[in-house]
C-alpha cells in the first residue's frame, strides 16, 4: 500500500493575511469609544430559542467565532438542502460519504477538520432542542429530522459556547431556528420548487407557513415542508413530510409560555457506493437496489420565560421526543449479496433545564451571573437482524437495551468593565450509561464525571470592531455503540478537547468581516479497532488554522448601487498525533475551503453568482494516494462548483416572486468515498436546474 504526504504545511501567507485583516480593521476604527461611552449590557432577555441561551446578545459582541445566516441569505444561495447552506460558512465542511444513510435523512457536517460523517462532534440543535435521537448515547445524525424550508436562521458557534451546551461540543454548536410566529393577525406563504438533475432524476419541494396572533395573548404558527422525487442517481427515490405547530402565550407583561409540537417522517432509497470499475462505467448507477432507510420522530418542547425585572430572569425548558429509524442494507453488491441486515431502533429522550440569571452592578462593573441545570434521560432499544437471501431465514445478530442519565450543572458570569466583556464559567457533567445484551443477559453500567472550565473575553475596541479570545474545554460522552461492543474489562473514558481561539469582528453599514485563529487539542478520541471489533481511547489529534469572511455592499448612491460581494476562506491543518499513522492528515477533510460570490439587485430583479471550493482529501488514516479496486481509498480530488440564480418579484402583486437557477453551472464531476458497509465511490450532484415560486400573504 503506497502512501504519500502531498500537502504542504499551513501556508504562512494565509495566517499573515488573516492577521493583516485584523490589523486593517483596527486601523480603520477611527470611531473608537472611550470607556465611558462603551456599550452597556442590555436588559436581560433571551429569545427562548436556545436551552438557557446566553447567546441572545448580538453576534457582533460575542466572544468567539460565530456565523449567523438568516432566511434571506439562505434563499440567495439557491440551496437544495441544509448541507448546501453549511458549505458557505467558514470552518464548516460538508461531506456526502454516508452511503449507508439516506441523503434525505442524514446530516454530515464537520467543523475544523473533525469527523463529518453524521456530524458526531458538534452539538446540533433545533430551536435549542438536541436534534440527535440520543444526544449522549447516539449523537450521530444518521437521522436528522430538520427541513430547510422550515428554517428561519442557522447559527453556527465554532468557539466560545462550551459551558452552556453539550455534549459533543468539540465541533461547536449549531442551532437551526424554525420560522417565528408573526406578530400580525395573519401572515404566511406557500412555495413550490422543482429540481431537475442533469442525469435524469428530479424532485419537488413544497412548503406552507401560516400564523399570527389569534388573540392579544396567543400566537400560533403552522409549518409544513415536504419533498418527493429522486436524486441524481438510480435507486434514490425519497419522500419527506415535516410538520410543526408552534405557540406562544403571554401570561403577563413579563412572562410567557411557548412551545412546539412536531412530526417528521422520511423514507429514502439508498444507492450506495461503487467500485472503481462501476464508477468508470457509469457514476450515476446503483448496484445496491435492496437498500432502504426510513425514520419518524414525534416531539414536544415547552418553555416558560419570566423576565422578572431588568436585573432578573428565569427560564424553564422541557422536551420529549420519540424516534424510530430503520435500515435495510445488503452485505454486498446486488449480484454477490448473500444477506440483508435489518436494523430497527427506537429512542425516547426526555430533557428538562431550569436557568436563572441575576444582574449585579457595583460602580462601573456589571455582572450577569447565570446558573442552570440540565437533566437528559435516554432510553433505546437496538436490534440487528441478518436475513439470508437464499433461505429468507432471519438471524438475530444483536439485541440491546441502552440507557443514559446525564446531569449537567453550569454557572457563568459575564462581567462588563468599560469596553471589556469577560465571561468565566464551568460546567459539571455526571453521566451514567448502561447497556444490557438481551440475548445473553449480560449488562453493565459506566459512570463518569467531568468538570469543564472555560473563559471568553471580548474587547469592544469601537462600535464597529470587537476583538475576542477564548479558552474552552469540550467533551464527548461514551456512546451506546461503543459500550455495546465493549468487551468485559475494557475501560472507556469520555473524549476531551481543549480549544484556544483569537479573532476580530467588524460590522459597519457596508462592511462585515471576521477573522479567527484557532488551535484545538483532542487527546483521547474513542477509535474503532477493526481487528478486535471494539473501541479504545487511542486517538490524539491537533487541529489548527485560520477562518476569515467578508461581506461588502456598495453605497446605494454610488455607481455600483445594488451590487455586493462576499467571500470566506478557511485553512486548516488537522494531524494525527498517535498510533502507527502519527503525523498523517485526518481523513475526510480539506485543508483549504473557500466561498466567493456576488449579488446585484435592480428594480424587481436580483441576481446571484457564487462558488464553493474544497481542496483534496484522503480517505483513510494511512493517507493512501493510489485508488484501490474497491474505490474506498485513494486521494479525493478537490473541486470548485459555481451556482447562479435570478429572482423576480412581480410588480403590483405584493408577495409574489419567482426564482430560477442553476447549481453546478459547469457540470463539474466530483466524488467522495465511503468506508462503511456500503463502501465505494459516490458521485456528487451534477448540473441542477430549478425553478421556484413563492406567494406571500
């Protein structure tokens, strides 16, 4: 097996450019404020969208790398899926190497070189509620019940949020916020989008949103999003239904109840990976026509918020969700498959979190002290049944019942001294995870406790410029599968990472920019030992790099009125530091990614042209350069994709608009690989033409 290290060290010019951007923003800050003029902390208030928020403050003053993408910007991307939007965010990489999970069901996001398959290293939330079927026991989003059409904003916190949120927060926190209840009596919209893929597949996406104030106290909103059709490969039909009912009820001028009832169901065919010869013959074919995925989720989340006074606030949140997911996966390609694995799994998760915030003012020093407690209870049953294709005889390979009871207590203190914002904090975790093999009767329980200190610092150099730095301790808990495969006497410990970052953020009328340097040490990742079929704390990696973004809108009275441009750049070096492959790159990440784009609006028309790029990747820890016959290893070439869109608002018809666009304008052919049981090469989306109509009322 040949190996080679074809990637140079992190370019010094990239780091210099980022530092230069920070210095340039500093030099431009002519309107620096004095300590006496420094922005004061606003009235304590949270949005109710996060579990014990603390992120209600504007992005501008947040002491960490953070990107907020609002609905209009999401629409401008022409995105077909959430993954398409996430590709435009610095530090975030989206992978499609999850062939054993349906494209309509899974979410695959990696942050700063961390593993992206099923997003296992980030805390992913929907309206502040964990999206995973079991946040501690199975954080992988092989089943991600969230739809792009129902999303109001995407908030990505890459650093500085570890005290409040967890577990699996090494890769930051990602919150998908659903559309808000309108403040007017009645408002809404209906949209329909048709996607035509260049290789014959097509799909239809549709959504409905309606809501308003039923009474002075009560607001309601109904959200529905669905899709039907197929992707760009054979055997890729899918159907999704996502519905939610939101409410908000004002109890008093200072308090309210709010919540959401939701149901999500999806079914998708899985085309699977191709070996080298099959891909060369036709990259859009499927050789796994037996493989299917399906899932459904029913959930309720409730909240009570009381802004007791300008200096006191109490919030209580609770949620429960019931999830079912099932996969049917053949053990090989159609012609050579001898069995199909049926894997039905059920999950029930209950969570509750009270939080209290108190403001103290002493002279020129103001402090917001928050204390919160979070309890999550997980119960799951998992079964693997192998069905012999010749005899149709089922054999139960594994059946287990898993449980997790997790207690988290956190406290942080945002201290405002002049232009400084210093927030020290600590979270204490106590987790008990258990499993029982119902086939053998063997069971065990593992208890772990961990304290996770952090400190975030922001300096408001001017009204436009914020400098920030932070140190955060993050962790990932022991998961159900790791415990289920654990032999007797093999001790497992939670994963721990330490992250340091420093950066600057600029926000003025025409210009928004951010640059961040980061360094992350991940000491004891739980890695699967294939030869022994269990997990061990063997993984040590180092992740360092720079992220930068800029968005500039030309003056409305100038010759380029209506024109704006934007760009993002991420340069990451993620290295293995332990084991036989120490010194190699972490697999399935690109050292360099970037996004560039331009918008132009004139009258009733707007136009968008954008591009995303990622450099090459390795598919294994050995960094194998040559491709094998199975297509599972070898360099994955980098690629750039261009997208274009035109949008027209019908004159004289309020709220009627039509958009047409082309994604992958040049029909660039690119691929990734997968190393799971459905292994091989996976072709990326070809040129895709879409048309979308929307009516607002």
